[in-house]
C-alpha cells in the first residue's frame, strides 16, 4: 500500500501552488492514501484567543470548497480533519474521503489545549470521546488528532481493535518537533500499527510557527521510515499492512490486563 504524508503551508495564500504540487506527486507516486494536516485549508484560527463565529463559518466553507477538489487526488483515500458546525456546536472532525463514498466523518477531537497560539478549547467543543476505528477501502485506521497522541490508552485500544494505521493530523510548532516524533514512535509501538502524520508548516502573519515534519513510522519497533522536510514536503512509501497485523502478536502488544 502506498501512503503519502506531507507538510502543508499554514498561510492560505500559499495553498494553491502547494496543492498543485501535491496532486502531481500523488499521481506520479500512485498513492493509495494521502494524509493531510489538521484543518489545513484555512488560517489557524486558534492562534487568537478572540473567538469569532463568523470566521469559523468561513473556515467551514473553505474546507468544503477544498474537499470538493479531492477528486483530483483519486483514487487515493484522503484523510484529514475539518472544522464543522453540528447543531450549533463547533467541532474539529477527523474524516476520510473516498471517491465512492465522499466524506465519512469518524471522530471529533476530544482533547483540546487552551494556551497561547492554541486556544482550541475556546474555539470549539470537545468530541464525544468515541475512538472507534474507521474501515476505509484500503485499511483499518484510528484517529489521534494532534494532542490526542499523548493519550496513549487510545493507541492501545486501537491496536486491540485491529487498527493497522494510526493517523495523526497535526498543527504543531517548531520548538516541540522532537517530542512529537517520539510520541508518534510510542503510538506505533503501543498499537502495533503504522503511525502516519502530516503537519502544517511555516510562519504566519499573526505569529504562528509550524514545524512541518510529517512522518511514517513502522509498527513493530517504532522505527522512523521517513520524514518530510521543507525541501521534500511530500513523502510516499510502500508499506505492507501485514506487518501491522503481525506486530499485534508480538511484545508488548500481546500482553493483556
């Protein structure tokens, strides 16, 4: 299975050329799955503590417009998160898209920071805590959206439910990059699943500074198979999902309560 992770510009004005390069890369690589960062198609609203419902609605509309273009990445399955409004409640929802199904919502982000640059709990509400894996046409996957990566009990639960891939769409800053990679390695080992992550990248006009560094990490020993960089923002690798299935039969995955 060919999987693509990426780092994607945090400034909306740079989206169009980055998208064109991504479409070209995915077609050339014949990718089966593409993982995008957390809420990638609008400026990072949580940079500001001042909540503006109109801005949130504009972010929802911008994501809807870009999702309408996902057919440009077909036949790949596309995985990301999007801002949403559900019954008047603002949420950050992890989803996958496939040409035959359209958008399939999977999991609303549960664990929300609330600090300088990441006023997420101010901007939107916590999800309901459902961490059930998703069945795509390519693989069985679980979402750990950004901060959720640190709640390792869910990585273990995903592994016990047979997830072959853990996806971690992120919006994380430059100065914390090493610990996020370490968290991805831990999640892969705990779950016995490939851990895939894509991140926003670059500085923004309102003071944001995002690290980039998408990753693909293998499920048995947590070995980093590849990282993106500013010079190589797209990474595609061919992985064998049977490796994840086998990892669950080995230490420490087989140990139960």
